C-alpha cells in the first residue's frame, strides 16, 4: 500500500482498532497517541512507561508487557524500541507516521527537555530529566539522541511497508496534517 496523506481524497477503508504512531524522538508520538486515545476511545499506555523503570533503568519485563499490549483487540501505541517494533507491527491495523521537519522536531525535544528539567517533572512516576550538563557528557542524552537518529524513522517505515505491504500508513508532515489523520481515523471508526 502506498503512503497516504491525511487528506488526499483516498477513501480506502481504514480499521483504526490498533494504531501505531511512528516518528523520530521528539516528534510528538506520545502527544498524538494521547489525542487518538481521546478521539477514538482506544486504550493507551505510553510505551516509555513500560520500558523505563526506576531511575532510567530498562524494565526486564518490557517485551512481555508489549506482547500483552499487542494481543489486545484495541489499542494505540508509539512505535519505538527495537525489540517492540515487530511485536506491534504484526498486529497493527494502521500507522500514522509523523514525518515532521527536523527543525520542528529538534525545537520540540529541546523545549520539552528544558521544561522537564526546570520543573523537575517526574517522568513515568520514577525519573526526572538529568542535569543539563549531561548533554555534553552523555552520548545518549535525549537531545543528542534525537539529533543522531533524526533520519531513521523513514527507513523504519519503509521496512515496515515491506513486511506489511497492506498496512495503511498516513504520513503527516505537520501538526495540522497529524490532526487531519486523527479525524480521518475517527471518520473511519464512525463509518
């Protein structure tokens, strides 16, 4: 199936019962997944909350939790973490790909990181953003990671289409297009 734009006039039937949200770090996958949850009443558990344990320690039961999530009849999830991607892809009925400009993604991830650090916001109930100085010392600091991996989502989506050629993928190149994609899923759900 070719990539679809959220408002390209194509009216292929979409089954929005298991929705993946793809995109690079900082693109807004969790925000969009929460919007889909609210609009379509799909169960949503933030993937990061299943991955990260106390003090930024990966949880050993993460893949087991992801298999349980994927086995459900209805869900929305961010498509991230190497081991979880194939588990979710196998069961997904539609994907929204946030293919935003790099400047937008970097602005968002920097703003989010600064806000979380300034407010000492608890993330997933257990962790806080590390000191800003770790930007210089930690190769995997979220801002550096987002920059280093900014172009990987396109290749991952391309590979997903090879594995699941019938999977509808709505490509959103802006936040406006992402909202249109959610509306399109809601229309398919209602119809």
